[in-house]
C-alpha cells in the first residue's frame, strides 16, 4: 500500500458563508445559488446543507481557484434578489442578505 501526502502549497480556495437574516424565515439562506468566476472558468453551487434525516453538511460553500483572486461572485438569493461582488483576493467572505438587498 502507498500513502501519498500532498505537500503542495499552491492550492487556492474561497470560502463563502451566507447570512439570510433579512430573508423571511430563512436565516441561513437555504436555496441560494452562488456562482464564482475566476480565470475564465465558472463554478456554481446551490446551498442545501441538509443531506437526509438528521444530517447536515458544512454551512460554508468552498470553491477551488486557479489564481489568488476571483473575477466575480454572483449570489442569487432564495427570494430572487441578486448580489454581485467585484474582484478581490480574499479567501473568506461572509455575505449578508440585509447588506446587499436591504
């Protein structure tokens, strides 16, 4: 058996946490759709943390990036509102519905 340890330091990622406090009865923005564009590629995730009876996954959405920054983030909230964030080199973002649509 072989054991491989990836010691690469070149991996880049972006973690997004959604705050749906302004959404009526949807504190965690369940059902939101997040699209991240970076390096000519687009990645999309829909936020549904429930995976079955009595189980849940992380409330972070993680995206792998080819570069240290992303070109654009587009969030479509469960009520149809849209938030677009410009280019940045941050690794972690917390987006609040109230701040973007309030």
